[in-house]
């Protein structure tokens, strides 16, 4: 009685942990046991736990004035909007604040549909864009969709294949060819849906919870060209990839991709308080200033959250993003050693966002990689994560459940990376 509900997809085999303290990349439960948090809770505590600079900024703001409505101005909110547009790719001018990643995507949907006067949004299968009615309808990851479609009221959107060779009838010898073929397929989807009915294409620059997969070289150049050709806006969902996660302020900067909208959440405050939003292009910004925002939310751009975000941005700029750049090669090479294990099918990722995929690397039919339900009841990935947990390291569960996600706070050290990947290797050995 009276328990906080735990989402079923998050439910571990063991009793849920009660974490009571955190410090850097480590968290502590109510029995004083220490864990390396190599999933940053939900890929979101980018600055690490208990960064005093962020805590102080939140306290100071709460002492001054804790809340100011979104119809008024507040220095923290204004400063944050300025800094976000400065760090975003060129030509982005305005920020519309929101509260969660799902709501940031809902906000972006409202803006692009209004502006384009067109109803549909395109998203990739094997994507995650949120769990609310609107954002849930965008999510394309198979196991999550099965759950969300029962509830999603919004529809009228279309999905297209991600550039993953086991996800579609691709026949490519090189990553570049795969990117070309996936982009060709996208063009067919657009033609068949009717370009005039499509307001925007939403994409994670590097897919996050559905498998940490970066696009093949050249893919996003083609996607941008195709969107321009058909007058479709491109929205980058940076809820996971933003704020240093991939080694730049935003994931699109690792792809040299100019989006029309960036949606963000999680890392913006290092998740010390809820905050999200959409950074929009000058063209959309002018439109919003002319037409006004159709709707708003009470807690959008909450001043305490904006203070947390400004402080988190200080910490990212002062060295944490550099830490990711300095250590991503080390993390990658260490993870690639795991490819020696027969059941490791693929290691993928960028920056501090990686996935180890399990299955048979040589199988023609990679059903195991694709279908999350094959091992229902005794999913070996859960056994593996449980093993790692018992040895003091928390990893993420990818969707589908054939992956382990490695997503440490950006402050993780070389020694912590070594410790975590050694435990992962031990856990693979013990499980398969
Ligand atoms: N978009 C992406 C890429 C995400 O990974 C998530 C959450 O994990 C969301 C949107 C939804 O964010 P929230 O859980 O804050 O609603």
C-alpha cells in the first residue's frame, strides 16, 4: 500500500534499489552499498550526482523567487534561452520551454503542424520520442509501441526504416551504401504518404534507448536534402543526445546536421529538476513571434529548473564535454574488446552513449536481435544486468531487451570506465 509505482519496463529482477545519495558517477542505497551508475539513472544525470554548483544555483533561485509564470520574464529563463541558442547550430533563434521530453516533442509537433498546415509527422521505426498520447504516437521502437498503441489517441503519422541492415530489406556492402538505401526508402515513404501531408520528420541524431546507433556516413546529408526537396521540417530529438552526451553540445553537431527544431530535456538540468523545450530556427521563431504560442504549460521554464540548467551548462562547458571527447576513444576500444564474446553481435555508439547488442553475429535471421519477446520469462540480458548489479555496476536495458546500454555521467573517469567494462565482461562470461 502506498508504494510509488515502477514502470514495468524498468522493473529489475531484484527488489528496486532505494538510492539515497549520489556523488559523481556513484550512487548509494539505503544500506550504504555503492554502485557505479553507468546509465546516469535514465541517461539523464549528465553532470553526475550532487554537483554542488547546480545545487547552489537552485537553492539561490528558490530563495529569491521560486516560481514565475511563463507569461512573465525571469532572468534565469532569459539567460538560459540565450545560451541554448548560442550553443545550438547556427540559425536557431527562439526557445519554447516545456517540462519533459515527451512534452517537448508535443510542443514541437504543435509548432511544425501549425506552421506547415500539414498533419503528419514521420519518424523511424526503432525510435523513442516519449510516452504521452502525442509523443507516444511518434515512438517507433517495436516493444514500446505495442504498449503505447493501446493508449495513443494521436495518429496519422508514418514510420520509416532506420538505417540498420537487420531492420529492412537492405543489401549493402558498406555503411555508405546502407545510408543511401535507407534514404531511398525514406523517399518512397514520403511519396506514398504524400509530401504535402507531412509537416516534419523527427529523428534522434544518434538513437538512444532503442539501441545507441549512429547513422551511417552521408545518411543525414541525404535526409536533409530530401526534407528540403519536399518542404518537410527536420526536428532533431536531442532528449538523450544533447548536453555533451555525444561529445558536443548537441548530437546534430557530431553529424554536421542543421535541423529546423531541436527538442531537449534530461541533460539540460542534469535532471536535477524537470525542464525541457524546443529550440527553433529563425524562420519558426519569427513565425512564433508573429502568431504567438498557441498553448503553454504552468511549469514550462520553471525558474528553479532554469537556474539548474544554467549551472549545468557551466559545468558542461568547464570540462565535462571535454572529458567525453578525451575518454570516448578509451571507452570504445574497451567495449570493442567485448566483441570477442561469441554472443556479442555488435558494439555501437558515440561519446558516452553505447550499446552492446547480443545475438548471433553471423545469423542470417537476426530475430533474436529484433524481437524482444523471444526470451520472455528468462531474458538473459536481465540476468546479465543482475550479475553486474551484484558486482556494483548499474547498466541500462536497451529496447528491445537484447542490448545493454552504457551511458555514464560525463564526469566518469578512465578508472571508472575500466571498472565498469571489466564488470560487464565478467557478467557476459557468467551469463552466456
Ligand atoms: N525522446 C527521447 C529520445 C527519449 O529518450 C525520451 C526519454 O527517454 C523522450 C523523448 C521522452 O522524455 P520524457 O521521458 O522526459 O518524457
